[in-house]
């Protein structure tokens, strides 16, 4: 079946511009996660959505970062006024039940801020 | 101190060798332990997971957890060129995973 999909696969933007990254989770999965993977830094947790509960935003690095999940399905991660240090691969994962031992990752969006 | 420490140094081994990877962690609340494999330009895929101390085998892969020492390992026997990837350890609890930095493994034919 279809896995987690993310778009765009690559995004190049200029410093100061806003970007939107999209994640389509596996159909029926109630939990959705965003991570950031920087070179040599591993995966950094950003935000977690579970059903209709308030999202866990504890990993967002600054108020320039926000995310929403519409209708319990598609999610959009928005980065405002991008900075060069925002350059990274942004990964989305979904889980059928919120258990982190059943996360399935998408291929990621590679963001480059010039 | 980071929650999860994984020496990110690359590792090159000849085909057929045993690959040994490890991570340490500091948070005693972690309840489960995983290894992910990530090929270039792809998302991580779950390779092994375990909830308890001891060994777990799956084919050529063995995951080892020592909760008393807060230390986990992954062993790959009879390594193949197709095993060339980045391997990330992860620790879970409270609906969140903490990841190590990853080890890039290259298996040379």
C-alpha cells in the first residue's frame, strides 16, 4: 500500500522567505510526527499530532516554526523568515496508534536556504 | 549530556565481516529501544526493536540491550554490500523517540 509521502522532495529558498512542507500520512494513521535531520546531528523531534488532541509542540526550535494537521490527515509544516541554519531534511512519520515503535517515515523534504 | 550518544564515525568493513554498532543513553525512563536503517535520500526504516534487556535476533541482525549499563548494540553478521546505509539507534517513551546521530556503514565487496 501507499506509504508516507512528502512534498516537495527538494526545496531551495532564499533567506527570509517562508516555506511550506507537506506530509501525507498513511491512510488511517492517527499519529503524525515531524522531525528535522541535519548533517551530523541525527533526528531532532519537532512536533507530534495524535488524533484530535492538542499537538505536542515541545520540539519546535523557534516561533518561526509552526505546523497544522487538517482533518486528522494531511499536515503542513511552515517555516517563516527562513534562516540558513534551517537547512536540513525534514522528515514526517505516521503511526496507526501513537505508539512510537510503529512509526513509518516518509522520504523527507531537503530544504536548502541560501 | 545528550539523551542518546552514538559515535557518528563512518565504518568501512569487507563483505562477510561482522558490523558492531552501539549507543549509550542517560534517561532511565526509556521503555523501548530500536535500530533504524536509512539509505541515502530515503527516510529511516525500522530494523529492530526490543523492550527488554537481552538479545533479539532477526536473521543476520542481533540487537542487544543492557538496561543496567544504559547501553545498546546492533550486530550485523555476514555483512553484505546491500547493508551499506546509515544506522540510527532510537529510544522510546511517552510517545516520543530520541535518536542517535547515526553511523554510516560501508560494506566493501
